[in-house]
C-alpha cells in the first residue's frame, strides 16, 4: 500500500528569500540551488530531519520541509511521516497529485539536492 502523500491547500508559514530559507526547527539553512552544482542539500542533511517534529522529504531531487504541513495533510500526518528523512518521489508520483497539491509542496521547498542534474524535475512539476 502506498501512502497518499496528497498535499492539500493548508497554510504555509514564511517563504524563502531569493537564496536561502530557514529550513527546520534546528535552524539550519540550505542553499536553494537551481544549478545542480555542489552546495545543494545532501541526503545526509535530509536524513537528520526524520521525525514528526522535524520532517523533510525528497521529491524529484528537491528537499522539502513539510513539518508545518503535517497537521493539514488530507491523508493524515502518518502518510508523510513514513517518508520523513527519505526520498518520497515514488509514493508522491504514484498517487497522481492535483495541481493544488503540487503548489502546496512547492511552498515547503528547502532546496535542490546536491548532485542533482540541471534537469531535476521537482521544482518544475507541471501545474496547469
């Protein structure tokens, strides 16, 4: 069974500035790197955010801090927490999320994953 990982239209607090965003309760910052060069978010960094109190996921080579969104998830927080600190791409895409869900996910962007190619898709998910 795949979790829904559907992203609703719940509120998002704060927004990233041009280059960085306060990314978690721990106060770490990650570079929002659209180039695919070194300096993006590492898998190790994402893995340190693997709880309900500090929950990051990876979708299509981008890291997202969805901690504040968990209470608003239509399928329940547990559906996302299962992927806390991990790559949730397959589960997210297998469900077939709405344009609203994709826009919601983008509100929680931490940054591009280190080593991701220039054509990483997460931040360019099609929204009609």
